C-alpha cells in the first residue's frame, strides 16, 4: 500500500513538474517554480474568498472565517507531513510548495462553487 501511494505521489509530482515549467532544469529552478505556482494559487484563493465574503450575512461570514482558518491549519499541517519524508533533501521545498499549491487550488474551486451557487 505504501509503495503504491509513494509511486502515485511521485508520478503526480513529476507530471506537475513537467507540465508547469519545462524550462526548469535545476532543483533550485524547480523549487522556485513551485513557490511561484503556490503564490499564484494563493492570490487567486484570496480573490475568490473576498468575493464570497461580500455575499454573506454576518453569521455566514463568521462561519466562513472560522472554516478558512481551520482549513489553513489543515493544509499547512498536511503539507508539513508530506515534506517530512524528504527531510534534508533538496527536493523538499518542491514537495512542500507543490502540496500547498494543489491544496490551495482545490480550496479555491470549493469556494468558487459556493460563490456560483449564491449567484444563481
């Protein structure tokens, strides 16, 4: 089971690496690309979040704020866990920021769906 998860995780990671920036050749370049991808994902999340907050009444707003804070804690802990197995390795930042970007993109899609439902 662990070998399957590791193989799947690495396969997804390599697809992500090659699809996001074919020009990145060094580990440092790949790490920077992952950081840039996370920054972009985080900016988009913040934009969608702000739009959604404007649509909410006070009770819903407070619930969303609590949910978002808890989600950030979960995301950060999940990605800390994922990077730990590469402790000391030069690939560790790539693993960490790729995880952050993927989780953030997923959360953005969740918030977008909620916003779309409220716009109907």
